[in-house]
C-alpha cells in the first residue's frame, strides 16, 4: 500500500525509506485490524510518509505517532 500510494503521489522515497514506511504501515494496520484497501489505510499511509519526509525516521517513533493519529482519522 505504501509503495502504491507513494508512486501515485509522486513522492520520492529511496528503497530504505520506503521499507521503513511500509513496515510501520503494516504494523499499524495489524495492530488496529484495518483493511489495507480502505480509505483509512490510505490516510495512514499518507501520514506515515509525511512524517518520514518531515524527519521522523525512527520506526518505533513513526509507529507511535501513526497509532496516535489513526485514532483521529476517518473510519
């Protein structure tokens, strides 16, 4: 999902960054039992990528921030 989302939005992430974002995205979806194909999943992917681009590169921190934000994203 993160890979598909980043391409459709023309975001430039190197393979390492993309891997980090993908792992965090997958972990958040698993933790919250969210379907990968829904709008909420897309919002989470976008949020994780945005955080990474803003300088949050630690996987644990991305996960924590993503989990906090997921509570406020549309269902």
